[in-house]
C-alpha cells in the first residue's frame, strides 16, 4: 500500500515540479509562490490519510511550488555578467547544503506534531519555511535597465531558433546528462544497499553524505568556473560521475556505496552548476524566459523519467547494470564538451 501511494504521490509531484515557471502566465510569477505555499498548507491541515484526495492534491500543489523554486538560480543572475553571474548561481546552490542539514531533522522533530496525523506536522513545517521566503522575495526588483528588456523583446529569437543553437544545445545536454545520471543512480542506490545486506540506517547515512557532497562544493564552484571556465568544470563533473560508477562496479561493501555516492554528488555539483552557467550566457535578456524555461523542462523532465525507471531497472537487471549505463552516457557527453572547452581560453 505504501509503495502504491508513494508512487502516485511521486508521479503527481514530478509532473508539475519539473514544468518551468516560465510556462505559466507572466503575471502569476510575482505572487504565485506565496499562493501555492498557502494552498499547500491547506493540504497539511485537512489531509486525513496519505491515500486521501487532500494529500494528493496538496502534493500536486507542492510540485508547482518546486517548479517556481527551480528558477531562483537563474533569477540571481539578473543584471550580472561573466564571473559575477557564475558566482551568483553557485551561491544560490549553497542553500541546498543548509537544506540537507535542516530538512531531515525538521521531519524528525515535527512528524508527530499533530496527533493522529502522521507527518502532517512535517508538511506544515515545510510550508512555514517556504513562507519565510516571502518577506525576502516581495521587496526584490529587477536591476536598473531591466525595462529595456521589454522594449527590445521584439528582437528576441523564436524558441525554435534558440533550441537549434549549438551552444545552447550543449549547455542543455550537459545539464540533462549530469542531473539525469545523478538522479538515476541516487534513486537506485539505497534500494541496492538494502538489497545487498546493508541496514536502512547505513543507506540513509549514505544518502546524507551524498547530498552534502552535492551542495557543499558550491562555496567554491563559482570561483573554479571563473578561473578555469564553466565548460571545463562541467567536464570534470561528468568525469566524477563516471568515477562514481566505476567505484560502484568495483564492489558492494558499504565503502563502495558511500564512496560512489559522495563522488556522484561532487560530480553533480560541478556538472549541473556548470551547465546552468552555460545556459545563462547562451541567450539575451529578452530571451531568458523562453531559454531558461525550455532548459528546465528538458532537464527536470529527464530527472523525472530517471527517477521513475531506476527502481524497475534495478529490480530487473541489478545494481551493476545501473552503473554500466552511466559510463556510455558520460563518454557521449564528454566528447563535445571537452572539444568546446579546448577551443576556449582558460579565463573569460
């Protein structure tokens, strides 16, 4: 029963959380987050059982909220160029490190806060954390000169032309492969650990180390991109993801799983942040809504598919097959990325 409910909830959330915020009406963006947070709170207070319709509806709304949050990393780049833009993206991603520490503890502390409604308190605490962002976001305004963006919107390229740009395609593909492979392996890893005789606690700790590795390097990723170039950093990220697969293929001891997950997290950080910075320089200000939205749709749509299929592939073919599939994907992506990096000066 829990597996069935979990699958339904995951599907409902994934479908909408990976839809780009730019796909929604422009006038909704400024207040959409606040409305969705309040509606998500309605779920927490009125949902009766996990399989109830209120629970599913609330989780669906939470997916919309997540879709808006995905745009924060691009919003931080407004009015910035070059190294400043790269550092802004990296600093936004540092928030994931804080979330990795606070999130699990918050669930533990609040899961029984409302007697008779397991985990309802956890959902309420999630909504309250989101509401804390409202007084920070509401006063924000676009940097001076943004009005010119609307004046020159007529010169923006059609989406079809943006999608056929080689630089843009390379940036999107880098993000798709980096995030897709990370999700694919991360989803299967805890199940594989338990299946190979390790405890649930060991699997949970491995995922915690993985998440810390995902966001911890964000303090320096921006500086690395400024010094070596975003394409080179992204290529290193893909190499680390490939290295994580090799570690996983070398054994099934706890050290192999944990080492693989940590390297996977480090690779994701370099690969995904590098890809995000690459996308940010592939379009003009008037094209950012279309370009960034299409990127997120493709990247997170792939992530949703990867999370759906990881478990079934693990069950049908085993942990080794999951990791063997990582290697050709990494190699396929590294060829154009390294070629692009080699053609660019180190400092740009």
